[in-house]
């Protein structure tokens, strides 16, 4: 009687159940005792970890690039809409029937310049800096030219 009622090994029972499926179940296999095998598994897992980190970094970079592209396109579309709206409003003002005769003969300045002049401050700043640099350079050349004859006269007097 005792031979018929022995308890089966639970691990063997689970292995036999999972063995019918056709693939190994992680955690259900006995851990290895071989240090070389453990080091090989650790090396493999670190290689997979590095590969996944690299792919994650590339994915994050791609996402950031696409977000920047989306923001740039949205900004350009908004600028285009703003320019179209400004041109349309300028054209509507120029073609308005209640416009005075002298206003109708004046050229439509906003239609030629659809952007707000206040938005052009960087351009104006650069242009004024260039003008200041060129005037400073011409002043320096004039001062240099004026000082050369004086230096010659002083050397002439010494001789």
C-alpha cells in the first residue's frame, strides 16, 4: 500500500505538464551551479541590455526630432496664415468703397510688407549695427589719414 500512495515530486509534475507544451518555462528549471554558465548568461543579458538602451536612445532621439519638426511646421503654417490674413486685410482696406480719394491713390504699404514692423526688430538691429560699424570704420580711416601728414611734418622738422 505504501508504494501506491507515494507523493509525486511537484517539480517533476510541473515539468511534465510544461513539457507537453514544447517550450521551457523560465523559473521552473533548476538554477545552474556552473559559474561559467552564469557568467555567460550575465554577459548575454548585459549585451541585450546595452542593445535595448541603444535602441531606446535612438527612439527618444527620433521622437524629439519629430516633435521639433512638428513644431517648426506648425510655426511656419501660423506665419503663413498671419501673412495671408494681413495681406487680405490690407487688400480689403485698399478696395474699401468708403475710402477717401487721397487714401485710394496712396500705395498699400501693408500689402507690400505683410509682417508687423515690430517683429522686424532683429533685422533693424543688425542693420543699425552694420551702419554704426561702417561709420566707425570710416571715421577711423579719416583719423588715420589726418594723423599721417602731421607725423610727416614732425619728421621733416627734425631733419
